[in-house]
C-alpha cells in the first residue's frame, strides 16, 4: 500500500508491520492509508519472518506479543538483524511500561494501540527514521574522529626523533604526505650520531602512496637506524636494507630510492651512497646550492638482488649545509602549462635564492623548508600529489 501527499520526505518510506493479530494489523493499515506521508507497508506475523525482512525497510512497527517471541526478545532480534533500521514498539494500554523499557533497549519510540491517529503515527514513523539516521551519522562521525585520532597518534609515534647529540650540528625537517587526512606516507628520513662522532643521514622514497608503502617506509627507517647504531659497516647497510624491503613489501614491483650520507666526525667530509635517488644539494660559501655529484649512482633497492652502492667522498666547504629531499617536491608541474616537472635544478635555484635573500635563515631553518614547499605548491597550482620529505643539516 502507499499513501499520498508527501510530507518533507519525497520517496516512500518502507515500513514493516510486525503484528500477528489480524484485527490490530487492519487498524494500523487503515491509519496509514490516511497518513500524510508516502509509505510502503510490508507485513510480518512472527519475529523470525520480521528478522528476514527488517533489513529492507526504513522502520519497523513491532508488537511485543508474538507467537515466537515474548518481552523484548522480538526487538532484540530485529536490532541484531538490522541495527540501522528504526524501530517503534506497539503496546497495549496496560503495557505502557514495556514501551518505556523498549526505548531503553534501543527502540526509537513506543505507541499505545488505540491512542494514535494516522497523522500521529506517520509523524512518529518519520521522526523515528530521521532520529535513527542522525544517530547513525553521529556514530559514524565519532568513529571517524576516533580512528583519525588513533591514526594521528600512531603516525606521530612513527615519525623519527633524530639521535644527534653534537650541538654544532643543526637539523630541520619537513614532511608532507601525499595521502589526504594522514600524517605519514611512503617517504622516510632519519639522522643518528654514532659513538665515534660521525653523523649518519638517510632519506628514502618507497614507490606508491598507500598505507602499505607507509608501513614499509617505517620498517626501512627503523632497520637503517638499527644497522647504523649497531656498528654495521657502511658498505653492508644498503644490501641489508634491500633484504628488509624484499621481506616487507607487498609485491615484487615495490622498490625504494634512497640517499645515505655519513659525515665524518671532523665535519670536513661526507660519504654519499645513492640508490636511484636525487642527489643532496650542498650549500657552501656564497650560498649557491649545487648537487653532490656521486661517482656512481646505484639502482633503487629491490630491483636487482646483487646490486651495489659505492660511496662517493666529497670535501665540505666552510659553513656548509646539506639538503636531502625526496622527488615529491620537484615532481610538481611548472606554471608554463606544458606538463613539464619542476625538476632538481628548479629546487637548487629556489634554495639559492632563499639563502641569499634571507641571511638569517640558519636561525629559522624550518621556515626555509616551509617556504620551499610553498614555492613548489604555487608553481604546481595547488597541493603536491606525491609525498614530500626534506632534511636540512648544517
């Protein structure tokens, strides 16, 4: 059946009437025929039959005295079968207290048989449906908030806390994940100082942007830190990290680019190993940023099992600074509109310009990194699609 004259709700509401008494069922049907609300009525005579139908309707009108259920049993069975369906309990005049108990057990409302007309019944159905929908939306919103808080707490805990004790070495980092509503992507970085005074740096990029790649990046960062702090020789760190990647990655297509730097205890030389990763930018006297050109750049981790990553040694100038970065900051497009990427030369020019125009940048290195990301987003015409990690050491 359906009733005419829609009231605020355009499409018909599907209502399940759970009633074994034919006379009471006929009364409810007659009331709904005159209700100012578009309705489609479905009938069930037992709780078992209602449990099979309740997920297909918007609201269930439930009599508590059924052949196969007593007390609040029918209500519990319907709520278990379809938690999102609104329920209204029908009681007799002498059983109004059971209606109150039913509301306490999760029903949206209760009505006393013989005490309602069609308009009141239609209004009760409409309000019950809207209240159930609102409750569901509130629960979903709260669940999303709780999940977001837990994810944020977890991801903050997974970001590195650099272990560098030399007061003469200054570190600053910036991190922007490509995924929305998250703090952690597939890029990773870290910095530790070993007992001999050497400072070790790493920055990497796991191919992909999902949570699996983020988890792999965390595993690689922790693996790198463990290897370095345990005194593993530098030439064995990347081969061992490749074994970690192969064990942790979700598919054989996942690879990782990486730059690993060791700065001597006297801070006069660095040793660079590249695994398919952009070369760091070195700032020296005068503020010009130039790439640290390696003798040989190795393949990304995870490509060939017998790959090698040879070290290149570079003398450091006075008052040097080193910028390690992932390619997310240079993968944005230029304003020319020709689809060209910003590129490493663009980043070097931006870094040079910022350093020469802001002589006090060393006092606020985080501002420098934020400015670089902001410049890339302006050129790109909006947020960058890929993860961005930048590590500045001076």
